């Protein structure tokens, strides 16, 4: 009986540890396995039943022991019980997504004139029905999410620091607006739980991977990631989300991390992957080395029937992508002396895809959705991706 009691007690401690680590601290060697998500969801969904079952077993075994046997297990039980309590506190009340990364409770937006965010800050910008908003990446990096509404459209702004990926989604599913809580990081990507059904959703893809909504996808809201300076140059009437002074130090630190001025402590960030610019067109995905695009400044490419123009801003802070097809003709471009010129009419264009001088003045190229993120994340969720050869 004593041996069985110890086994049950150790299993209780290990179950609590596995549940916690499965979504908040999984070693990198396990992050690459798909079954980690299955394990995490099983443990998070069933940990209460596992606890009750094992406590009942322990009570039965204790009741079946002699007084001498009960006395012999008292001190080990106290020690292992204290260990279980510490693990419970660590992974339920401290080292867990919803407590590590406080939700932004009172978002404040200002006009460009009132803005206090540095213009060099990276932002995720949305232009929806003529209304524009900018969300500083350092803020979303920490909070992981901001729920908002733009032109009566409920949206969900998300960012995963492990992937360095930003996404914005329409939160309406079957006519119901969902809101989310952070579970943790699983297979190198943030996973959220909706508060309506408890379904689990991947930040990178907007897909429900577990629960009632499993298999459903949140619709992407078009967005651009660039410096606030470039965004306001393009959209001077944009509202800008302001930083919460309570978290100013962590915002500043994460800005330094994104600029490679500081390294993030912890085993999961000891190796910094390369950043890519990724896009998806007609079922095809392609990645462009961001450092190489910054050096080249301009790339012409084609994917399927889409002809692309990719640009990097002069200061190297902002990528842009456009469709080169204008009125049924595919334009070819040259980049010389910091000027973008189409070879057909010799018209001059700016980085925002606008013709500013020449025969085609006033023409606007159509934007193509692109994402800036770590190559490991892009490759994990776009297994058939191709890579542009610079």
C-alpha cells in the first residue's frame, strides 16, 4: 500500500507539471512535434478530473494503511504535497499566459498630432472603410492581443513574439463575436482560448485547432507592418494606440529586442532565426529574406498569375508589396538613385505604390498582403513554401 501511495502521489505531481509545461515552458526539442498540442489540450481539459481521481486513490490507499504505515508516509506526503502546491501556483497563478502578459484594459487612441509614440516604432496598421488605426508592435508583443472595433467591424489584433508574427482577424464566427484569453506557446506559436466555447485557436493561422469550433478559420483583416513614420505619411488621419505607462519599461525593452539592440533572456530565444517577408497567393506561398530585400530595396517577382513588386523603405524599417498589373498591362520597374521608375512610360513611383510623376501620375498599385516574421514560424505553417533566390 505504501508503494502504491507514493506512486499515486508522484503521478499527481508529475501530472500538474506536465499540464503546466505543455503550454508554458515546453523545451524547444519538443516544440517541433505536433502531438504537443494534443497533449496540452488533453491535460488542460482534463487536469481537474485527473486531480480528483488521484486524490480519491490517495485517500483510499491511506484509509487502507495501518496506523504505522500512515505515520511513515506523513513527512514525504508533506514534502511532495508542498511540491505539488508550488507547481500548481507556478503554472496556474504565475507562469501562465493570462498572468504573465496582462491584457490591455483601457486602450487609448489619439490623432497623429496628439501621438506620443516614437515615429521609429514598428506598428501594425489597418485601413478599413476609410478609417485607419495603428497598433505599436511592442505593445501587442507584450499583451499578445488587443480587441478593438474599426468602422463598426470588431477586430482582434494579435502578435506572437516566438514567431515575430502579427495578424489581425475578424472575430465573428457563426454571427457571434468571440473574445480570447492567452493559453500559452505551443509548437512555437501563441495559442488562445475563446471565452465563449473554450475552443483553442492558433495566432499564426486564425484556425480553431481544438474544441467546438475546431476546423473553423477567422477571416483575415488586411493590415500592414511598418514604421509609424511611414504609416502616418501614408495615412495622416490615422488614430494611434498609445502606450500604457504601467508597462512602459517592458514596451521599451521589447522595442530593443525587435531592433536587435537587446536579447531576450531564456533558453527559447538563444538562437535568433532570420526574418522573412511572407505572402500567400492563390494557394502558393513564398518567403523573401528581409535582410536581402533591405539591401536590394526592390524585387520583381511572379507567383501564379500575379506579378509582384516588393520594396523596402530607404530607412529599412518597412516592407511593401504590390500587384504590378495596371489596367491589364504588367509594368516593369527599375530602381536607380533611390527612384522607382516604370520602364514603359518612365513615370516615377513612391514606396506607397503611387505614381507621383509622369504619364501615369495618380495611378495607385494594388497592395498585396505580406507578413514579417521568423523563418522557422513561416516554414512550420507553410510547409510547401518556396523561397525567393536573391
